[in-house]
């Protein structure tokens, strides 16, 4: 209730600084309990029990500084990262822009993070605590062997992750999206799965793959085939877009990945495309432009078993997860479903 009152003051602060302040506030806040399963909203995906389907997407908590605080806000799961083997500063500032008129964000952060060692220390410190924690892994910009980077990260993080998210779809690391090509993706996933299995054996967490919205039909079909062949836990559809629909903000011309409301329709369509391409055999996580229960419900009816958000919290505030969950319960009852799982892919 207080967020609409403080948002104008926050919006006068540089976006990246405001983001840092929000993380600090979360770390200082009294820890809340992780959400209990809500009637009808609890869902099992890739062998993981999620108390509700609404997750915090990667990018907000890059260094695993506040996963438990985010779970305490009502998110059914949180995904930290992207984390790379070595620390890296990312791209030059300014690199994060609010497009207030469009309820959107453009970022060109460039996988800025403190590296695997620092993040792993924090992740190990929360061992034994409840809650679903996804760990999003990436490669260093200047790495001579990016596949080796992903394999190394899989070996380091798999023992501590509910699931591993392989991010090959950020538009802000030159050449990264080339790993979505069929041959490169096959080699990458083979390396990640082998590294994961070597350290975890039968206790290995599932691998989720995060894809871009800017894909051609042939790319979608190829990724779907690989996802089925490699028995991936889920596809996360999708990352930010390099496309530019009509925008009103003066920041519309900034380079980087666009997220928020203008991404909604494109991300929704990509979800439908992957649902069709996989025949519903691979669980989907819907991301991009989700700001309320209606958006989340539309993504679920289109085939998503889970949804994630980030940019919408900038505009709606920290109560967004609880608000969406409450709205989903109402929408589910309105449409005659008793469980969320019944509604997946029923549009």
C-alpha cells in the first residue's frame, strides 16, 4: 500500500542506484517465512514442488544476496544470477533505463556480477532453508571457451540449486545468442549435463534453458527438439527483446534488452510457439510483460506451468507476487478450475 507513495521519490534516483537500494532494504528487512502452498496454486514441475507459480526472474538478485527475503515477499520461487565464473563489471554506465511512459525497462547490464566464488559462499550459507532457488548460470564476456564456463558453473552450482537455468539469450554479451544455434546448443547442454551429473549423480537438479523472444520458426523447432532429446526440466520463455515496438519514452532509442509491458504480446506468442513445437512435453516458464493476475493467467492458459517477473515490480512494488497469487485464485475459480495444473494450455 505504501509503494505508490514512495515510487515518485525512487523514480528520481538513477535506476541502477535505486535497484541497489532496494536490495539493501531487502537484506535489512526482518526475514519472513517462505510462502505456504496456496489452495490450488501449488504445482509440481520437473520434480520440484512450487508453493505457487509466481517467481522472481533472474537479473534482480544477480549475486544471491537476498533470495530468502524475496521468497518472504510471496514469490513461489526465486532465480538468482546470471552468475559467471569470474567477477565482471559489465557494460559501461548508464546501462539501465526506466521507460515510465511505457511501463518498461531497457538494460544493457552485460552480466555484471561478483563471480561464482562470492555467490557460492552466500548460497552455501542458506543451506537447509526452505524455498525453491534457481541458479542462473552464464559465461564471462572475454572467456576463450564459453561452453567450458557453463560446464564449470554447472559443477559448482548444481549441488546447491533447486534447478539450474542456462542463460544463452541475453542480448548484452556479444555472440552469446549464437549458442542458441542447434549444433552449438547441443554441445553446450551436453557439457552442462555431464558436469552436473558428475557432481550430483542421481540427485542432480533439472536444467532449465532460457531462450530469447527474437527467434525464427526454424530456431524454435530446433530448440524444442533439443529440449525433448536432452530431457530438459523446462524452457524459460523468454528473455528481453532487441526488437522495438512503438514506444513513447525518450529512452526508446537506447540499446539493450527491452522488458516490461511492451514485451508482453511477443513473449505470449513465443510461449504459444514453444507449446506447439514441444507438443506440451516440456514444461514452460512464461516471462516477459507479466504485471498482474490477468497477464499471468493468460500465460498459464497458453501453456506456462510457472511464470516469472522482474520489471513489473519496478512499477507495482514488492507486493506484486502476493497480489498476482490472490488474483489467480479468483480467476481459477471463475473459469471452473480447481488446480492451476488443470488450466495449463487450455486457451
